[in-house]
């Protein structure tokens, strides 16, 4: 009985249980990615122009990215407090939006809807902050995989919620807003006391590799399954019974990772106490290093530039000799040790300290250009699909969510290989995915065959990878102490880019061609290419021209972003060599 109680206690405090529950929360947290599905019904019900709809989309983006409050409160409140706040904001914001769009209450001005969608989506920043901080602290040696998987599930939440919504056979599209208001809040409230930093052994364990391998396998199965379901729905008219069955299988796949903490807690041998005590001593030794941090910082200024290229044993010997000389010289008064004005790359920064660093702003601007371009496509995907003559926008919204998910999972996995095996800066992977995004955007711009499919794949992969690479790189370069504030500040680049690219560029070009086509309809009502515009019809654009120029501009901006990322790579090479060692050893 005592043994069972001990195993259950180990299960309750398992960091893998925290990770799995965080994955479930993230599966319902990416509500912002559903804007492409809900925007057509909002536009038709409220009678908005594309520019007004873009304003609503920007309000959603800012709600998704303004995480100052969540970042600040993460240093004061426990994780469950952040999750409760996020659930309340999500329910209030999207609940009000549902009441307005479903005409349960009288129509309200656009600014009221902007506030509602901002508040509702801002709850996502609390979900993300609580999940990321808890899991990164629980798995400090596996940041890339942890962040990639968590952000991947957030990116896939659009497809997951869409499939679960289809199971209920809702009478109208506005009902999706009700599910967005209620579903994520219920899941978060149910799991809020589990997702937290846990004590105990946080270093790499032998079982971690198998755990991450199984999790990656589930991720691939989940993505393949959802893609297969979308293809079936696109090719065949499925019955409601089959749709319900497919959604039930989806739920089973989502639950599968719980096997990991169950096996580790109930069916694996407990760790010897001696091993745990040795780890505690090691932590104490690491804590004592701060006493001599000023002396050690001088080593970086005094050592020869070729020291980093030496084998690890020789490099450590040279550094130890230099440290000893500095200690002796400082004790004798022969040298005066300089006091640092602030932390170095790889140490703990506050937000204010990071804001005066060039690396921080290079990453911010690169993210603004590339991620802002990707978000512009995601927000306008519903209108892009309609402009090409397709009627079911939800399929393509779900499709880009799947590739977004694979980009996040793959970005975390491959960037971890780059830094672990080659000690090369993680931002180099960000530069690569930005080039991939540029190719996808250019493919659409020139109107090649299958443009919506190819562009959806490449843009989804590239955009998603940003959100696995960015948090891990930020924690490596600027530390974990103020990770919540730093991460939430960097995410502001996303809506800042969308504000410019969606509101000014995409909507402006779309409305220009929509008005031009409307004029042609009135002048030539019998045209076979353009149907006449009735008095009650929305102002809409048809054809590739509606967004091709926008995609061409965004493609060029992604190339610029890749150049900025390579500058960060050049500036941070030594930091990653110090963090992960020399790969030539």
C-alpha cells in the first residue's frame, strides 16, 4: 500500500505529467489561428469591408502578442493563477463576440468587437506563459524539443478545435465562436493545478530520450491523421456518424502521451538516493560560482582568440591557468579587475538590460518581417481561399494549422541537433525557414499551378518553426530569469508586422482590386467572367491578382529577415561554442 502511495505521489509530481498536460492546454490555446474560419461569418453578418475585417484581425493579433502582463505576473503568481486569468479573459472576450455575431444582443460598433477579440485572444498569452515557463524550468537541458512540441500543439489547435466542433453538428458557423469561448476555458480549469514547475531531478535522464521519441511519434501520427481527415472531407460528403467517429479517434491520439508519465512513475525503478544527493552537491557548487563571476568574466577578455578552437581538455587547461593568474594578480593588487556593467550573452538578463542589446533588436526586427508576413497570410487565408473560387475555408485553415504544427515540432527538433551536435547558433535555422517562407510566398505571387497548396505548406512550415526556435534562442542568449517578460516582448513583433502588412498592404491592395472589379461589373453586367454585383453583395475581389502583389512584397521582406538572422548567427557563434562545446572534440 505504501509503495502504491509512493508511486502515485511520484506520478502526481512527475515533470512528464506536467509536460503532457501542458500539451493538452496548448492543443486548445491557439485560438488566434481560427480567425481564418470565423472571419467570413463575421464579415457577412456585420457587413464589414475587408479593411474593417483586417482591423479586427490586427486587434486579435495584438491580443495574442501583448504579454507584458502575463510576463510580469509570472514572477509573482503561481502557474495556476496565470491559467485562471487566461481562462476568464478567453471566456469573456469570445463570449461577447459570440453574442454579437449570433445576434443574441444588438449590433455594436467595430471598436467593441476589437476590444472583445483582443481580450479573448489575450488569454492565450497567459496559457503560453504558464506552459512554457513550467516546462522549460522542468526540462532545462531539452529546451528545443520542449518548446517545439508545446508551440506545435498551439499551432495545431485550429485544426483540432475545428474537428471537434464538426462532431457536434452545429446549426451555424457562429456556433464555432461559442466553442472557442467555452472549450479552452474548460480544459484549462481542469488542468490548472497540474501544470507547474516541479521539484526534484531536472537533468537529462535515460528515459527522456525514449519519452521525446514517443512524443515526436505521436506528433507525426496526429498531423498525418488530421491531414487524412481533411482530404476525406474534401473528397467525400461524410455522414455525421463518421465525422463523430473520426473526432473520437482524434481525442484518443491526443490522450496517448499520458503513457509516458504512467510508465516512468509506476513501471520503472526508482532512482538511487546517492545519485540525487550527488546532483544536489553539484547544484551547490554551481551556485558558488557566482562569488567569482567578476574574475571569471575577465577570462573572456584576456584569453587568446584561438582558445575556443582547441580540444575541450586543452581549452579547459588553458582557461584554468589564466583564471589562476588572474586570481593571484588580483590578490596581489597587480591588476584591477573590471566590473561588468551588465550581463554577458548567455547570462540572465532583465528586460531593460536586453533592450539595449543589438542582438535582441536584430531578432525582433527579423521576427517582425518574417513572422509578421506569415501571420498576414494566416489572418487573410479565408479571403484568399474565397478569392480563388473555393467555398470551404475551414479545410485550408486546418491545413495550414497542420503544417504550422509540423514546422514548430521540426524547428525544435532540427535546431536542437544544430546546437547539440555542431554547437552552431540556433538562429541559423531561423534564417533557413525564412528563406523557405520566401519561396512559398513567391510561388503564390507568380501564380504557379497548385499555388494555394504549395504556399500553405511552405508558409505554414516556415512560420511555425519561428515559434520553436525563438523561445529556445532567447533563453540561451538572455537567460531564464526573466524569460516570461523577454519572450512576450519579442512576440510583439508578430502583430506589429501584421498591423503594417495586413492593414496597409494586403487590405489596401485587396480593396483596390475589389472596387475595380465592382466597377467593371456595373459597366458590363453581362460579362461571363465577373458576376453582377447586387445591392446587398459584399465588396469582394476574385482571382489571383487580389493577393499576388502582397505575396511578392512579403517574399522580399522574408529575404531581408533571413539576412538579419545571419547577422545574429555571426555575432553569437562564441556564445554557442561556450554553451555546447566544440563539435570537433
